């Protein structure tokens, strides 16, 4: 914030009054847009030609677009754990895709990004997807639900518990299910159905969207889900309204906290399944619902950015954009994502996708934008979402040590290209190692290809070694021809990961 200072000075015995502008050290707001399953090639600013994302492109064109920005993991829960705690998720055995009834994964005594901000006088909020567990084991959804986001550093939370395809399909505001009728309590079970309740298997006529694999338990709004749910009719969300719903909450958060500083973690649900664009976007991309919800997310971001501007905080807000893991087309519903994609390549030329140890699993769009502060550019610095904790601590005026997070504020602000030296990548509990331009994938058992989602997982019975600058598509395994490099990579990997 700029403070106008009236100063009176005495020069040559003559009294002068002059007006001076001085920079007051006021803390900038921070907003993270965190998308769900958005791929490296899903945005026009990352080279997509079949879809236009003008609002996100605007962030990239006015900010730093990272070409080597990573989520820690190729699935949601571990990546979300890492961005909030600054810790490698494989250090916590529970950091796997969680059911909607899982207990809170982050310890209430653990360091977190929102706690760091709070300690520096920030208001902290989360709006959108959570998927990090709630409660301590047995959740009664009809009472106040705790611990959750509010117990790990967020003063405000308005979330869905897990994913759009998992029950309970309700919004939770600061630990309380929104719109719940006490006469119609909610029950949730991931093991067995409630007697007499319809499922996708017993009542296929209820379905407006078909399941492909999994997703054949309770039916809510004509969409079959993972897990069984009973009751809570009045509280159930309307899938097509979810984008507008979270946007309204996020905008309100800015309005309520514009005097700042604030940190808002805005975790959008797109383009995760089930893809349920608002009718305003249905059919608009020509790529099916997956493309439509990407357009919807882009619109949401444009609207949110307008709010920052209208509320007068745009030039005092660092905006970060990324995705929790790479793309998948068919993730369990028959929605035409594969058939309608045309020439669109969500992977952006990388190999693999969601669930994969290959690049497309974890390398994701990663953009920083700060109007008037960041000079537009492209950076190939190696950076991970886990690094936000230490980096944003510096921005907020403190230090965060003793985590896996590396302080890279100047990289985030586009003032340096000195990123990480190395990074351990994770996909469904398997790990690989990136160092410099190289990536090494140890041998793993298991199928090379997941037939269900049609994604190469990175499993092989021998070491894989790729030079990413020369071979972005990871086609040329150099493990045999570069034994010295392989050895160096294995040693570096084991030093972090253990043997
Ligand atoms: C998988 C689901 C998938 C998706 C994923 C979590 C099946 C067969 N597949 O288990 O649809 O929900 O979990 O995605 O149930 S994530 O982005 O939250 O990690
Ligand atoms: Ca995800």
C-alpha cells in the first residue's frame, strides 16, 4: 500500500513543503488457484490449440509461466498434503487417495502454510475441494465436524469433504454441513450400503451419467458416486452449480478481507470427474464435458480476478495458479472425454498422466502473477508446490525451516532462475527422481499401462533414465548407455528417499 507522507524540510534556511510517496511495508495478499487434474497441455498458454483459456493465459502473459513446475504427486491427496505442509507426502504413509470418511491426514501440531500466514497476521481461508480427511475416525456428519481445515490453520473453510465423485455430496462450512435438515440426518459408509437405498447397480434407470469403472454406489443427482450415503436430502449440492457456488464464496472472502492481509487457498474442482459444467458452458468447448469445465474454470478465474481489481487489492496480491496432478480422460464415467478430445492433448506432449511416474503425472501448469510487481517471463527453473511454504514465509516476513520446502521467493517472483537441484516425484506410493535435466525411475512391479484409464504408469522391470531436455516425451531410456549418470541419480535419490 502506498502511503502519502507530507514532509517539511529546511533547505538553505528556506522552509519547503513537499509531498513524498513512500513505500510502507504492508504485507501482500496471497491467492492460490489449485485445480484438480488439469494437465500440462490443457491451457492455451501452455500450447493447447483446441481450447482457449484467455483468463488463465492473462495470468501467464502478465506473470511467470513455469515450464518445470511440479506437484509432488500424481494424485490429489498427497499433492494437497505437500502444498499445505511443505513435506514430501511419502514421509506420511497415510497420504494416499482418501475415502470421504477418512480422518484428518495433517496433524494439528504440524506446520502448515495457513498457520505460517496466521502467525504473520494474515486472515486465512480455503474454498473448494479438501480431500485431506476430517475428524478422528468416526464422523457424525450431523454434528460439528472437527478437526478439519479450521484446526490446521484456516480461520475460514467452505469445502467439499473429498471429491465430487465421493459422498457425502454436501458443502461443509467451518465444520458444519450446510443446509442440513435435522429431521433427515446424513449417514455415510464406504463399505456397505444402507438397506433399501438405491445404487447405480440396483437402479440404473436413475442415472443421467453412466459409470465406466468404480463409481457405482449411491446415486446423487443422477450421478453414481463412490461410497454410500443416506439422508441429507436438503443439503446435497447441485453439481452444475458448484463452480458458481465456490466462486461466490471466494469473492465474498476477498470482500470481507480486503483490508488484508489475507491468504486464500481456492481449490477448484475442475476438471476432475464427474464433469458437470453449468449449462452456460455445456457444449461450448466442442471437446465434451472435460473441455467445457476447463472453460468454466477459466471463466471463474476471470471473475475472481475482476473481484480482486474491483476491491482494490489486485496490485497487492500475489496470485499462484497450479494443478494437483496431471490429466486423465476416462477416470470412471462415460462422458466422452476420450472420444471427443479431437486433437487436444491434455498432457502437452509429455508421457503418462494422472497416476503416472512419467512426467505428465506431476509436471503441471504453474504460474505466478502479481500486477505491477512481477515482470512477465517464462522460467525453466525446477520448482515444486511444496516450496511454497518456505517461499511464501519469506514473503510474509518469517522463515520456515525443517521441512522439505525450499525457499525460492525470487524464483516465484521471476527474479531468479535458480530453482531446486532435485526433486523426488511420487505416484501412488512409487517414487522417481528428477535432478537437473534428468529423471530416473526405479524398477517397479505392476502393469505398464492402466487399462481402465489408458495411462502408462511408469512401471518397468528395469531402471529408466531420461534426459528431459533432449527427450521431453521420455521415449529413449538411457539407463544402459549412461551407467555413470544412472549411478549418480540412484545415489542422489537414495540420499533423500532412503534405501
Ligand atoms: C480413484 C477414482 C477416480 C478418482 C481418484 C481420485 C475409481 C475407480 N477411481 O480411485 O475416479 O476419484 O480416485 O482422484 O474409483 S484425485 O484427483 O482426487 O486423486
Ligand atoms: Ca486431482
